[in-house]
C-alpha cells in the first residue's frame, strides 16, 4: 500500500473515532440528569435538572396531567363508547435530556416506561423595531402512552402504544436569558395516533429554563405568564385602592382640623359700631 492509500485509511479511521467520541460524549451528556422532585413541597410537582460538563444547562419544575380518551365496548359488545384516562406525571420518573446552543430537550418516563413525555425547546432571534431580540419557546411536545396499562385504562379496544404530538406549537415564549414561570393551568392539545382522538396536556406550577443558566441549580430572572400577572394585579389592586382611599381620608381630616383651628383663633369683628368702644 502506498503512502497515499495509508493516509486515506488513516483519515477514515480518525473520522470514525471522532464520530464514536461525539456519540459517546452525547450519551454521557444525556445521562447527566437528576430528578429532584423529592425537594418539592408540592407533591404533584416534579423537578428535573440536566447537566452537561459539570454545569446546569436545563431546569424544569412543573406538574403535568394528561387527559386521554379511549374506546371500550358497550355492554352489548356491538357499540363503542369513549372513556377517559387521567394520567399524572408521578415522582420517581426516569429522566433524560440534552442541551444545545439553540435546541434543548427533556424526556421523562414513568410507570415502567408505559408513559413517556418529550419536550423540545428552541431559541430564536427576531428582528424588531428595537433591533434583534432573542427568545426561547416550547416548540414540540410528544406523549407516548400504552393503553394496555391497567392502572389507568380499563379494557381499552385496540390496546397498545400510541403517540400524541403537538402541531405547530409555540408555547412558553420567553426572552432569552430568563426563566418562564406560570402558576396558572395551561393546556396543550396533542393529536393521537389512535384515530380521531385528541390528548389534552395540562401544565401547572411551571418554572422552566432550557438555556443560558448562569448559576448551578438557580433559575435566572422570571418572565411571568400574562395570566399570573393579571391575577397578581387583581390581588394587589384592592390593596392599592384601599391605601389611596385611606390617604385621602387622612389628608381630608388634617385639612379639616387645620381649618377648624385657624377659624377658632380668628378675632371676631363686631358688626355694630357702638361696640368698638368696648374694644382695646
């Protein structure tokens, strides 16, 4: 074999080694995850952390429930009727994930992998009147469920694995460098591979940041959802109005008191001139 052939062979081997190294690094990075749900004071909320290169790159706290319609036979074994399974994300779930510069992903599995949730986040830059602005959002949700699992499904027709996907999703939109926080419930519709079935995903108590985490295990400044901001305003508005009303009352009382005092101290000038001789 000539030198040129050996060089080509060496380059091919190097390329294969680099691909293997990249794959192994990706796998190791995906395995660097933690389920910290036990730290949550809310028994329905889970906490997941993805770490790469020894630092936190994705944090997610949320409660999730899935409403899944499925068919069962009616009592006459001729007609089909639709039942509903309520499936909540439970503590102790298995978690995987990876972080990228513009894409991050979180995967959660529970009940012996009968259920799997995948959430894909993307970071984008847009040109605005103020110049380029970067935001991140939840761009895709996939929920895989097994209708043969007996805890939530009872005698489902065509029992087996089904996949429900979001369609043109743009949720949790947040300025880059900030975390997204929303205590209110949010629903996302997922089209199921089970014909003519739509799965509803309900998120609540959400606090997520898939990019630009500065400190380990610490969320950046929160970007609150409009519902939370409106509810906070509704809660604080009566207090503000009460303070303003109280201030108006206090000012009115002070003015009245000063006016009354000044009036009481004024010398009364007699209207009858004959009374002037008694003055002095």
